[in-house]
């Protein structure tokens, strides 16, 4: 693994229900987590301090999340040279009690088009 080079994600597989999913573990211990309705992001911090964000399709989506890039830069400890973080980016509506926004709302976030109806400042991550 090299920061700056996206890693193919391990994607979920469809089952016919919880019972079938549990059988796949063959009695082994496992952990579950809540599935947020957001966009998958691989966040890479390079040794030069720059940050790149890659989509599930391994496309560079750094320009879509300048606020996230700034947040990562601010939070990084100077002792950490580089890392790769697999994350789920969710939109937060701060005007409605920090309500988590849907995937569709987050997807409407500006993509560099001047005609976009929803600007980055309206959908915080």
C-alpha cells in the first residue's frame, strides 16, 4: 500500500437475509457496525502533507471535498508521516440539529459546475 495510490475496496456481497449471513461466519466471532448512508472515501495523507480523496471507483474526488481535506490537515499530528483511511463521508444538516443527510442529498453536492443547485457550503461533511 502506498499513499496516493487508491486500493480496490472490499465490497459487500448480497445475501438472502441475516440467517444466511450468519451462516457464512461458521460460528466465528465477528463485529458489526452501523451503515451510514454516505459516500465511501479513501483518504490518503502523503508524506509531503497533501491529502487526496478517492471514490469507491478509485477516482480522484479530492476537489469535491475541500472542507474534508482542510479538516484532515488540521487534525493530523505532525508525527504522522502518511496514512490511508477508509471512510464513509456523510452530509450533516447543521440547521436541523446535525441531522445526517441522505446519500442523495450528499450526491447533489457541487461537482465544480456553476449551475449546481446545492453549493458545498450548504452540505457540510
